[in-house]
């Protein structure tokens, strides 16, 4: 993955978020305040506008994360912005990122989300999609040669994220606005877990070429 691929990831994520913004907002209307699609659409639009020309992947992700933090309302803005900034920082100045380096960046993104939001698996948040996604990515890449199959690792991550998101349906929220609903948050898909699937799908789409 070079800098252009990283920029393509952000552009593809913006496309997928825009296409699903209404669904995300509907999910958030059920257990939150009905702005998740709108928040992310605004954030990723700003991220696309902030993409630097000819930069290394790490710098691309840091610029996107910064734009998302500054332009996205709600809990999800700082969380996704931090995720992208941490991922970018983990990639450093590398011109070309292999499967292992991207796995380390995804792990760093997850750590950033958990540090900031203090959510663990089972709290019914984006963490429930991200934790299995990072684990599946790492498992798929274990033993992969340097420059190994990035696309296969990313696809494994998306599949695990989708299952993790589905698993939030029966959960009772313990973090974020949905937690104010107590037992009434049960039987709904968490909007942040749903958007995490989209962002990882964008990565898989781009690295599959
Ligand atoms: P807000 O709830 O402030 O309106 P959004 O609607 O944009 O923000 O985002 C809501 C999503 O953010 C939730 O569905 C959940 O996945 C995620 N979220 C909320 N709080 C946390 C947290 N502390 N840690 C991780 N994710 C969280
Ligand atoms: Mg909301
Ligand atoms: Mg809100």
C-alpha cells in the first residue's frame, strides 16, 4: 500500500459512508440521537478534502484523522479521528506498507479507540467490530511473507467486523448515548459497529484493486 492507495482508502470510505449515511442515521435514531450517518458523512468529506498530494501512507492517514477530529460531531469523530492518526503514526515514514505493517497500524488504531473511549468488547460499540477485525487480520497474516497478501488479510478483517457488528444486536449498551437507554438498547445493531465495517470494507476494496 503506497500513499496513493492510502488516499484511495479514505476516498472509498467516504463513498461507502455517503451511500449508507441514511442507514447509519436510522440505526442511531433507534438507540442514540440519529446523527451518526450525518456525522461521518461530514467527517469523511472533510478527510477527502484534506488528503495531501504525494505523501507517504502514514501522513495521508494522519491528515485524514485530523480532519475527521476537527469536522465530525459526536463521539464517533474523535474516536475515528484518533484511530486514523494512530494508524498513521504507526506507519511512520514508510513509502510502501506491507501486510504486517498495516496489521500493526490497525492494532494501534484499536488501542487508540480504547484508550480514548474506554470501551471493551461487549459494551455495544465500534470496539465490538474492531477487536475481532484486528484479530482476524493478524491471524490471516500470521506467517505471511514480507509483502504478503494484504488483500486476504483485509478481507478477513471485514468478515470478522461484520460478525462482530451483528453480535452487538442482543447486547445492552454500556458506553455512549445508547447506554442511557439501559435495557431498551437491546435488539438493535450498534451504528458505530456498522460504520466500522464500512471503513474496513473500503480498505479491502482498495487493496484488492
Ligand atoms: P453521538 O453518540 O455522540 O451522537 P455518533 O452517533 O456519531 O456520536 O456515534 C455513536 C457511536 O459511537 C456508537 O454507536 C458507538 O459505536 C460509538 N461510541 C460511543 N461511545 C463510545 C466509546 N466510549 N467507545 C467506543 N465507541 C463509542
Ligand atoms: Mg449519534
Ligand atoms: Mg450526536
